C-alpha cells in the first residue's frame, strides 16, 4: 500500500513501476489477491508507461518482459535507451 500511495500522490517512478508490476505478478493467484491489494491491469499498464516516461529502466525492462511473454497488449513505449 505504501508504494501505491507514493505512486498516486508523489508520482514516484519506482513506486509506479512496483505497483504496476505487482498487478501482473499476482495475476491468476487468487490466494494472493485475497490478501494483497493490487491495481487493475488497465491501471497497472498506465503506471508502467508513466514510469517509463519518468525514466525508470526497471519499468522499461518489465514492459519488455511482458511483451516477450505475450502479456503486453499496448504499443511499446520507446525502449531505445535500454541496455
């Protein structure tokens, strides 16, 4: 919840990435969803894209991973700065 608070209130790139990634990491795990608060995937996508816009290399890498495993359903943000 602390990362979600920082993502919403402080526009913190790391918090946006963590909160967005958490939604995907808990996908399909109903036991985890019963005990952990995660944002809906639509909101997670927005958070990950915004984290990239703020310069988060972790968000770039996570979006690349989601795309490679077929979970990313949007256009890919500019990843040209990835290593």
